[in-house]
C-alpha cells in the first residue's frame, strides 16, 4: 500500500470539503463576502493566510535549491523577505485596514486607491485592474507549472497533462465554490502544514545524522538540459563574504511586499484593526521560522545530498529527497503534500484577486453599474474559471514562447513591487498625495522595472525591483508636488482614516 498516495488523497479531500462548506454556508452572501470574506477574518487566519499565499512552492524547492547550488549569497533573499514581511505588517497592515474601510468600504486595492483620492475618473482603477488581471493570470499559470512539477516528481507514472489537470481542477473547485473564506481557511491549514514540514526535516537531520562540513567547499558541475551549458555549483564560504550585489538584491526583495495585492488584501479583510498586532506577531514568527528552516535545509543538504542532486541538476528536489529519506511513507506523504500546499495557497489567492479586480473594477463600473450582489458574485465565479482556463493553456503550452512567459513570472514580484509599492506607502502616509501622482508612480515604476530587467539586470547584477521602486517613488512624489493640492474632501478622508481611535 502506497502511504504517500493515501496522505495526498486525504489532504485534497480536506481542501475540497472546506470549499463546499463555505459554498453552502455563504451562498446568500454578496460581492464583499465572496471577495473579502465580509471583513470577518480573525487574527490567526489572517496571519497564516497572508504568509501561505505569499510563499509558494518556491519556498520548498526554488530557494533551497538555489542556496544548495550557489551558496550563502542566496540566503540574503530570505533575509530581505523576512525584513519586508515584518515592515509590511508593522507599518502597512493596520493603516490599510482602516483606510480601505474609510474609502467607501473598498474590497480591492484599485477601489481603495480610487476612493482614497475621491476620484470620479476610472483611469486609476482600470489601470490597476488591468495590470492585476494580466499579471495574475500569468502568475496562476506559474502555479500550475509548479504544481505539475511536484506531482510528476512524486508520481512519475502521471503524465504532465494529467497532473496539471488534477491540480488545476482542485484549485478551481474550492476557489469557485467558497471564495475568499475558503481560500483563507485552506491557506490557514496549508500554512501550518508548510511550517511543520520545514521544521521537521532539519530537526531530524541534526539529531540523527553525521555531518561532514568539509563537503561545503566542494565544487560540483552539471550540464543544463535546456541550454546545454555547464553549470558550476560552488558553495559560498560565508554569509558576510557575499558580493554586494547579492546583499543589495536580496534585501531589495523585501520592498516587493508593499505592492503585493494578494497579501495586502488580507490586511483589508481582518475583522478589526486592533487584531493586527496579534496577526503581525504570528506572521513574523512564521516567516522567520520558515525561511530559517529553508536555509538550514539547503545548508545540511550540501553536506548530505549535494553529489546526488547537483550533478543531475535536480537541486530543487532537495526537500523531496530529504522527506523520503528520513520519514516513513505516510509521514513523507504528508510532508510532500506541503509542497503542493505551497503551490495551491499562492495560486488560489492570485486567482481570486485577478477575478475580483476584473469584476469589481472593470465589469461593474464600466458595463453594469447597477449590477446586484448576486450577479457580481456569479460573474466573479465565471472570471475565476476564465482566468484558470487561460492560465492552464499558458502553462500547458510547449516551446520557447511558453518558457519565455514562465521566465517573466519570476520577475512579477519586482513588477508588482515597483508599480504599487511606492503608491501604497504614499497613500497611507502622505496627506498631500494625489491621484495623478499615483498614476505616475505606477507607470514610472513599471516602466523602469521592465527596462532594467531587459537591459541592465545582467550587466549590473542588481535586481530590477530596487531601481523600479526608486523610480516609482520619484515619479509619484514629483508629479504630486507639481499637481494642485488635494481637495478638502480628500484631506478629510485621510484624516478620518488616520485617526487612532478607529477600530471597526
């Protein structure tokens, strides 16, 4: 009997039951209930959902594989993400919850930005929604690719098309049925599973196995199957001997959090602003433990599994190899389900945000201004299906074009952070900020991010998010100062939202 398969089946049954439960429970709800959970999420669910939707399978495959191959310098990405997570919860979360409630009870970030400036023009809202819809469709496709990779690694007998179809159907089912609450509650359990899995592996290794630190300095090489070029894997000797490019680029990753819609929307969903403190504590502890365990797994893997994985170019399978090596079948199956959980918890959130942005920020204001809650709810569900189908075909297509799209997804973090990070921060902390400044910041940040990636990222070794973020902030500030001062209505919105005694 294959206990790994049993563990997987049980895991997916739980996920689908959650979706069906919230479909039955919330079937009378409307737009705000489906897309934002009626602003009723508790501190623990908010915290775990935000972090689980943040960390995809990249946390268990991409990051440890990169550290295993290229050394301590890659750990600066984890440090940057931990610092960015903490800053986002401490400085942004509570204010965004208050501001989004004050700005016409906004349920999406585009709605929030339009309400923040009391704008009658749909330009800002539509600009944001279009970027969200396009980027998140590609993001969801990347989630399908990651999930397919895990399925076919764990179950070699499955074809890629079958694995992708199964993965996509499960995500679509509980997102379509249950909406935001189903996504948050599945993310809550998935976040717990990810943390337990990440902590279990290094604990067992440290207490049960002999480690040879001399293997850290050994150089390995393999021939990349896609490019045919030899890749050299040399582990760095010290975190603080990393290149300044590694340090700067790693820390820059933290800036991306200020512009991540699928994370920021969690802040908007919590029941009361006063709950943010508890959520922030839970989230920061989770991310520090998770990222720390990931780095430790890579470090230990260099001593135990480097030759087996690196010479075949399979460094991303380090967590899978450890789980199967250290634990009996049923426990290994539960740990491996954590990788699928990481992929699903990110893809479902992105799917729902893409749907809400199109439905609430384009369909309703542009085509059906008088649409009722029931209509919006089912249009939202239809968009979930449309986005998922488009993402499926992108992910399942073959050839250089599909690979180019997947490569671009790796830079979506920088794109969102550059476009929306400065604008979100300024909208929450600068009373003088204007809608024209926000539009300039989004366009300027996105433009510089793309141009830097195309022409300067390789020569300089600097992650494009950093110059994109700086450019977005510069454009937003300059255009705002050149623009006329905000109206009294806009200033009053800011003052009411910034009041310390608001807790509803």
